[in-house]
C-alpha cells in the first residue's frame, strides 16, 4: 500500500510506541523522524540506478541545424520553439518544458519516429566531434547521439526534411499533406512541420516533493514503504543508544531491500539473458521482418 509521509510517521509511531510531534512534551521530534525518513529513502534509491518506477518516456522535435538539446526550449513566435522542449509522455503526461536534462539519471535510448524511422546509436562525444567537424558538419537525418555537458547531441545535426505528412504520401484529395500523428503526443503543423520527432526513454531522478507535500505518496514502489519504517526504527534505537535493537531493524531493512531489488530488476524469465549482442545498427530491420513473413508463407502453403 502506498503511503504518504504523514502515514509513514503514524506507522513509525505505532511500531515504536513513541509520540512524534513538534512540542516539548513529545517523545521524539517530528523533524528528526523526517530526517531519518529522508536518509532511508536516499539509501534505497542509491542502491540501484535503474529502479523500474523511475522509467520515463519523453519526446521532442528537432530544430534545423541544431546539434544539442537539454529540454529548456525557448519560444520563437507563433508557438515555434527555437530549441525544442522535452515533453513527458509516460507514465505521467506533462507539459512541454516541465522536464529537462537535469531531471534524468540515465538516457537509455533515442528513436526517430519520423518518416520510416530509425533508432539512434550512442557514440562517444569526442569521436562524433572528430567526424562531424568543419565542412563535414552537414545537416542530415540524425543517426547517432552523444551526451556531454548536460546536453543530448544529435549527429549529424538535423536538417529540415522531417516528416510533414507528405513524405509517406499521406495527403488529402487536394494534395495537401496530412500530418502523421507520432506514436506519442500530437503533431502541430506550424510548430513541427519539417522537424524530426524523437522519442526518448530515460531513468528520471528521484523526487523529494513528497517530504513537504502531504498529499503525495513517497516516491517508491509500495513494497519499500515498510522497509523505510524499519530504517527509521533502526535510527531511532541508535539515537536512543540501543545498538542491539538498532542492528536488528537495520538487518531487516537491508535484507528487505536486497530481496526487492533482486525481484524488481531480474531479467524477463521468458527469455535467456543476452550478455553481449555487439553493435547492431538495426537488428529488427524491415527487410528481415518481410523475409520472415515470406518464409512463413511458403512453409504454410500460402505461397506456392
């Protein structure tokens, strides 16, 4: 069950038998308990950089001849951004500009969803600068990305030939291009025509707003909430100079986190673990897909 910080305080008070508050006659000060709660939370999120509840999908549109993006876009008249914002899509939809690069722990993948689409390949930033330098820095369809200086850099720099609807022959009876809706979000003709639509998967940073907003649940999976109580109990007993009981509760905390981590980060049991797939430019390419369909059709007698 998800808990707010108020509910956590109540649970800790019930377990410890102590009165938690801010007056002079309480057993332990609320500000101290809140400090212990924050300590325990930081301990949990530091154990693993890829906790599933930190997964997030965002999107942004490229800007002509612009290499680097950090999500802090600036309007340039008529709703057109001179530098694109990042827009949160999943699990909680947000508004453009509510997320920037500083909100990420790790960038996992970038995919160009425009035209026929392509997955961008990560490349070392210094290597990219060596390749696309001087007169070789020519705008084209982005194929690679690098990360440097709290920016995502696209290589080569995007041109202005992104999908406006006509690239796939998507036109109305008058020959006017009909915008192709991206996989996530919406297409704004004035703002997005000619740009490349990039979807991005990241692990976001933990949030601490729940420490002061009592309407928010603690930013953890539900199973960690009672473990957080165990951590606070360990710190309370340590504060009361009872090292034996402090160690008992700390052992419960550490064991519970280890078990939950193993469960939440385990690979899919329905497939074998792939230790190294090497550099694959497009392992799920359209030609292979069509070839498999043809083989299946011949084998089933659909084609003779």
